[in-house]
């Protein structure tokens, strides 16, 4: 096992703040040896890569470069050349225009590795006045809201629960994870008054997966932050992302559970509007690198 984790770090969309926050993280030393995966492949110095990636890339070209960098990082991790992957933010429209038909990183990593995965946002520390760091897992990821009810199936919940339980045990050293399911409808449907999905689908799925719930969204995340649960499975993107970002924006980390190696990323997007202005905050990238290194170390010790 290496004395320090060796992590592949992708620069994300070159038009965004990815190159800047990677450069800042490298300068501050987040506790791992970084292999920068940029426009020219791997081993590119960050300062050089920032220059290469910032030369007025159109969206399709930027998306293609970003997607190719992720593919290269996955190749390095699967080969064992690095212990994990940290990714800077992508622009999803640019990624599609560049020839990568994936809604985001999570789906791309799942496809390339052939694994069932789950997207988790994990706070690095408890929010003020609470006792537990909030961890939110998505049963469905990037979908239009109108498509969510049919996508929140018993199978989707079972997969999320299984991957979450294994991830909390193996990557977060929580031996007996306490997992809750967030309801789909207001008041968990209130006995069918506001929708039948919670009684007909989510409730039986939670019992089959041996997790608690479904509990209303307006209470379950608070209960988790106060120590009742180690993670909450959210039925759709925004209900989960809103909770974690209100609680811990800037210090939360996106973790792809279920992969054969750890993959993390910051909890924010490309911030195209502030790129190049020198005001991007690298805090979440620093947290992403630190958590990826910590998980890699745990995996190495286990093996």
C-alpha cells in the first residue's frame, strides 16, 4: 500500500472553474499525490493544463475533452495506477454535444465499470447545532420531475439501499448502517390523500430492503442530522440535493458508491459565470480530495 493515496484528478469543463479549483487544491496539499488528467491525457502539470483548457473552447469541444479525461481517469483506476478518482464539475449539455450521451459523471462511471452505483452527497462534518454529518443518496438521479414517479420503483430503492449499506460499511466504517427512505409525496401521501406511491411502492420496498420509512421530506433529513440515521435515500434529485446543500454547501462531497475504486467530486457545478475571475472557492474540491484519499486508505488497509 502506498504511504499516500495516488489520485487521478480530472479538470472538468475547461470553460468553468474546474482548472482553478484543482490548481488551488494542489497548491494547498489536500493530503494525496495528484495525477492531473487534462486535455493531453495524464501527467500534465496543473498550471500547464489550466492554460491548455482555457483557450476559448466551444461547448462541444469542451465536453469532448472533459469526457475523454474521465475515461482516461477510469482507465488508470481500473488498472491500479491510481487509488481513486476525483472529478471537477462537468457541463452536462457540453458533455452531450461532445459525444458523451450521459446525464452526468455518475452514469458515465456506472457504464464504464459495469457496476450498480448510487450517487451520495456526504457532509464532511455535522452542521452547527446537530450531531451527525448528513449523507443523502439518490434513488433516481438526473430526471425531469414528470418522469420521477414511474422511475421510483421497488428495484431502484432496493439497489440504492444495498449499495448504500455496503458503501457505509466498507468506505465509511459504519458497521451497522441505519438508513431511512424519504417519501415521494407531501406527508408521505397522508394515507393516499396526496398520492398512493408511498403506500403502494415505497413502503413495501423499504420493508423488503430493511430500511426505515418512508418518512416525509420535511422531517427525515433533520432526524438524520440529529443522529437517528446514517444516511437518507431520497426518491429524486432535488429533494435530496436541496437538503444536503442547505445543510453543508461548500463542505459536502459527491461520492459514487458501488465502484471498485473511490470516486468523489465537489458539491457544486461548473460556475461558468465566475470562471477566470480568481474568486472560485476550492473548499469542496479540497474536501473531495481528502475524502477520496481517506476511503482509498481504508480500502488499502482492508485488503
